[in-house]
C-alpha cells in the first residue's frame, strides 16, 4: 500500500500518516528511494495493536 492508500484505509489525512512516521507512531513501512510502501499485514498488525482495550462488563 502507498501512503494515500493507508490514509484512506485508516480514514485519516495523508499528512497524519507522515506525521506518525516522523514521530515513530505509525505502521512499519519500507522505503524505496523517496517512496514509502506499507505491507498490508503490517498495517493490520498496527491496527490491532491500537485497538481500545475491552471494557469490563
């Protein structure tokens, strides 16, 4: 996935994905020259890691 696809998938602006990257908060990415690519599996893992904890019943 590219940056725009990740942003669309997460429903956040592209600038947010770049901001997360600079702060070390976003999903893992691979750099190919000046381009970033995200593995779908890495994005899915990142989403699961940021799930709100279950609330007690």
